[in-house]
């Protein structure tokens, strides 16, 4: 539905503490917040983390309350690059190259590729195997969060013998933008190992539909939305573990370099949200205010100043049901419900068909 990192990158700069303080100027001050920060803590770091959480909660609330999930359809459910495995005697010589698959979306506006399983075949165990994802828009590889660790690669301890397939379940999002993505590995990480290739044409429509019907089916599923182009970069043209010179990439149509994957092509509202971020300013500022207030309440620490303002913060946030006073939480839900999220500019592939006999506007809410 959306890529959290992409949405946070564009929405977080749109709100500041001053924007949140409009909804609680008495309590959302540096003095009060500073008293809630644990000893040795950094207020800027805490507020940045709170804002990231606010964006996530806000997006969840928009999707839920505006029922966006019900108004956006899936594009392509689960598919494989190919079915089965390669014959173990089809080896690729290990020449220290960077090899892999170049991926690009054809309908890249509001469409994303979500790889959720990656598979590999080699002729021997390769415990130092790593997968990298590069984008043409950045010299640095894409970072992955594995547990509590952020790394510029996916560790893949290939421990098979006899050319068996090994899989790893891990999300690899390829977002809806105009970039080209390079998924692959450095052959030096294979040690003495060699990858095993599945000799299929990954670029052109198969000539014989009956020769390999399963592959033809998988190919036709994804070719409308996704281009896959196997490639390699010679060892002497590499740039350490940074993006290589893409003008020096070599292409082949028939070598998967031992790689297979399972994926889906989904509608992605990330770019849509970023294109329309101005409409979310007030609601996101209020969400940020709520999260800071809750943080203060959770960190009173017997501080005299915080004890004095505690009841006021609770009243501001929750209101008083007995006398019918609405709190900030209720007002926030109301402003979300009142948002006119106009999906008419969203990718038409993602929107369900509308029965013209029953006129239906594209406004939600």
C-alpha cells in the first residue's frame, strides 16, 4: 500500500515542533519536553523518532478511516521469476564481477514491486554471500533493516550442497519512481563457489508457449508491469561496494546468475501522498502533538513541573466526556474523517471499475 521510508522522507520535513505546539502551546514547549527527556537523552533525537512514529500512525489512520484499502485494488498477486530449479551443471565462471537482475517498472506511477522471497543456487556452500540492491538515483546501496540492525546488504548464508535451492523470506521493496534498480551480488562473496544459471529468456516473450508452459505463464503475468534484464559488471569496472558506472553494464537475456524471487506488483500510495502532502499538514501536525503529549505523560519521573501540568495534558488530549468537552484525540479523528482524499489523480490501474450507471465521485470522505 505504501513504503514507510519514502513517505516519512517527504512528510517529516513538513511539520515542526512549532506546528505541533499550536495545539498545546502551554505544554509543547522546550522546557516541558526537556523535563520529560531521560537523563543523557538528546531532545532532537527523541523528537525525530516521535515524528517518524507520528507519520506511521497518521498513514495508518488515513488508510483506515478513509477506507483507502477498499478503494484501491491489487495489480498482480504473487508470482515467481520462474518455477522450479536450474540444472546443477549449468555453472557461471566466478570472475569477481557484480552480477544480477536489473528491474524497472513499466507503470511506475503509483505502482511498486514487492519482492518477499529471494532464492539462490550455487555449486557449493557460500557462507559470505550477500545481496545488494542499487538504484540508479544513488551511489549508496539501499539499506535494509534486519532485526534491530541496518545494513547496506542482505546477508545470505548459502549452505547448500549439490546445487540445491535455498530461499530467504525478506521484504525487498522497489518503489514507484522512475529509477532503475539493480539486484545482485559480488562474485567475490561466493568464495570458490560458482552460481548456477537457469537458461531462459528473461527479456523477450517466449516463442514456444507449450515448450515451457509454466514459465510462459509466469512471464506473461509480470511482463505487462515489470522489465527484468540480467546483467553483469566486469571486476575492473566496479566501484568498491558503491554503485558502478551504469554506462559500463553488460547485458544478457539468458542468465539469472542463480537468482530467483517471489514478488507481487502492488498499488503504492507513497508518491500520491507526497504529491499531495499539503493537504495532510494540519492533521499530521495534530498527530505529532498527540504523540509528544503522550510521551511527556509517560516520562513524568516525579518531576515537579511535569506533575503540575499532568492533569492539564490529560484534559487537553482526552477531553472530559462528562461535560461533553472534546479532547485533541477526538478532534484529530474528526479532521482525518473530513479530509477529501481525491484519488482521481491516482494510477487508473489501481482503481476499481466504476459502474457509470451509478454515478460515483472519486472523493473519499
